[in-house]
């Protein structure tokens, strides 16, 4: 099992390994109608029981794989901003490791998803030794697609996920390393 990475630091945020005590933050995220319009098949907020189930799935993922989702807070005021991380997913007919992120709506448009994604890509490729990562979103979620493209993901194909059309992106470690050299 990989070395556990309990915290993630970005320029403006600090991420802490997800814990059961983060239920309140998860409720805030999954009961935000704007966020759920981008995350759920029906666009509806999740009842507390379903938030608890989702939280437990993410906690189980940490126990099984040694990595997962972090809760991100603003470094200055310690306010909850987002959840983001890496997760094993069966998507598009294959088992993949997915980069995922969701930002509280009042923090949208500030570049925080990109900041978190860049830090998590470094963990995935450098610390965990993953060969590639995927990212996918609803075809209507242009903001998320822009984040994927900014951090180097390449569009691969359209897929149907949870019964809805999604765009599916992939980033290999070689592409990631090449992009970092180019940007330096």
C-alpha cells in the first residue's frame, strides 16, 4: 500500500484526509443545489442518509487503497471550500483511477479547482506512481471541462455514465511530465 498522504498543500488551500467528522461539510456540499446540478444524475440535493453513504464510501476507499478524497479549507480563514481527490471508478466500461473535485458554489470562479487538481496530479503521478488518470463530467459542465483541460487532460470520448451523457478525459504520466517541462 502507498504511503498515506494525510495533507495536501496548495498556494491558498490545505487539504486534510477525509474523516467521519467531515459529515457536516459533506452535507453542505451535497445539499448545495448549484453544486448538485453539476454532480448528480437528477440535479437534486442529497438527503443526509445518502450523504452519509457517500462519505462512508470515500472512507472505505481510503482504508482499501491508502488514498482518496481530501477536504480542502482556505489557509487563512479555515473555511470549508471543497472536496477533491483520487478514486477508483468503473467508468466507460473500464476500471480507472479518477481525479474528482467539487467546490462549494460561493467559491466558484476563483481557480481553486485547478489549484487542487494540480496538487492532486502531483500526488497521483509522483507519490503514488499512477500511469494515468481520468476525469469526466456532464457534457453541460463547461467549467469542469475547462479545469480538466487547464491541468493537461485530453478529451478521449463521449460516454454514458449514470444514464447521462458525459465527456471523458485522460492524462498519462508522460503527458503530464511533458506539460510540466513545457510550462517551466
